């Protein structure tokens, strides 16, 4: 299973993006051994829980040279690392890149995310 196992988290922001609701989580405690810095949960219309996540998570020490954070796309049966950057320590920087990725992944180029 590739979806995060979240014990506790604090919602930081909510968005509406086309037919999807987005929730940004911070201060995350997980029980899957991954140090999530931020998680963007993508909830399809009519659903109650995210079915896709974009994460900013701390790389393991042996995985980074200069960049401490990696961005991954997490789905039920798979995950993929997109890139690494120190920018994602900042919520605004993470959201800028994560929303662009959501737009590309879900073909929402005609839509604009609305901060709720």
C-alpha cells in the first residue's frame, strides 16, 4: 500500500480545484516510517477521503546530497518520486509546485484552484 498512514496531522489549507477538494496537511505524525513535511490530499467529488496524495517529505540521509526534501505522488498501489528540492520546506513554495502537478496529473489546465 502506497497511501500515507497518518496518525495525526493539522489541516493548513483547503482548496477547490475543478471537481476535486484539496486539503493540505502539516505537522504530520505517520506510522509508515516516512517523515512527511506536507501532504496534499486530493479528494474526488462525492468521496470523503483522499485517493491521491502529493507529499513533501524528508529524504533519508543517504538519499540526498544538497536537497533535503523530495516530492512524491502517492496512490493506493504505487508511488513515484517527482523531484528533490529544499524549496518545499516552505508551504507556499510546496503549494505552487504541488498545484501545478495536480493540474497536469488530473488534466485541470482550464481550471484554477480556489483557496477556501
